[in-house]
């Protein structure tokens, strides 16, 4: 947001203030403990309620001729189901509920963050890291449960020349353990960057001389953020499917 700088007529932008975690009850600046109800808590809860409203309440009647809400829910269901089936194969269908839940939660959280005066929970690495590491541990455990020690074959590139295989194995192991970091940072970084740029343009819109250009910029970036919100939910989900495929078929 743009405010008059103290002692001058310049602009002071604070685009990162929108990402501050604040307690819902009490004064700003009060210590935040693990049990403190914050703005993050509120918007995470609203994201869950949005998923329930879209996927449960709108489909409860199961109308033969679906209404608007049921049509959206069925479209989302079919889209993610097809993604899981195409990437992981028939073996991965049993894990569809988990992947569907991830997709819908991230999608709803991203879209809720576009509401003025809201809070974008997926811009915080603490939130996306839980999602990313949750996928990592689930996939790794599943890989060993389904394949035993042969799951380690994922790191052994048998098609490479023999002298290169140990080196490639080390590279594969490092890249595997980097997965949850890149998985979570990609989502948080994209959401934070877009909202910060949007806030900067909104600050410039208060300057009369450049307000028309800034407003057009806000509209353009907002439209881009809508697209990015959907794309980032898709990217997170399809990467989850790819990791699941590696756990189910480590030798492929």
C-alpha cells in the first residue's frame, strides 16, 4: 500500500505487509503461540468450508440435470480423475481421494486469497511445506510398502553406462530429497510474488498522475493472478501424481 512518506510527499510501498500473521483476538503485536487463532487459521478454515460447500453440499441431491454448483464439482472431479489415471495408471486410482483433496484445497485457498482484504494462506511456506512434505513422506512410505527394497531402484539408472551409474545415483538421491522443498517453494513463491506486484500497482493507483495506467495494470495483473491460482493448483497436483507414479512403478 502507498502511504505518504514521513517528512516528504513521496510514496512508501509496503507490499509484504499483507502476508503478516496477526492474531484474530487481542492486539497486533501480541505473541503468537501454536494455539493462537490467527488470520491464517481463519482463511484456512474458510478454504476447507469452501471445499465442503462445493464438493459436498452442491452434489448432495445428485440431480440428473445438474445445477451450476454440481456441474462445477463434476467438472473438477472428472478433471482430476483423468489426470490421476493418465499419469499414474490404474494403480493410482485408489489414491484419487487424497489427490483430489489436495487440488481442491489449494485451488480454493488460492482463489480466496484474491478477495480484497483477504489473506493468501498458500503464500506462506509454513502452509505449503506441510502440503509438500506430506506428499513426500506419503509417497516415500508407499514406495517402500509396495516395492520393498526394490524401491531403491528408482535411484539406479540402469540404462546409463556402468561407470556413470554411481554418480547418477547420487544425483538422483539429492534431487529426490529436494522434491518437497521445490514442491512447496514453487507454490508459495508464485502466490507471494503475484500478490506483492498487485499491491504495488494498487499503491501507484493512488497517484493521480499515473492512476489510469496503474488501474489498468491492477486489472491485468488480477486477471493473471486468477490464471496463476488455477495453474499453481494444477502444477502441485500433477507433480504429486508424478511422484506417486515413481512410488508405484520405480523401475519405469
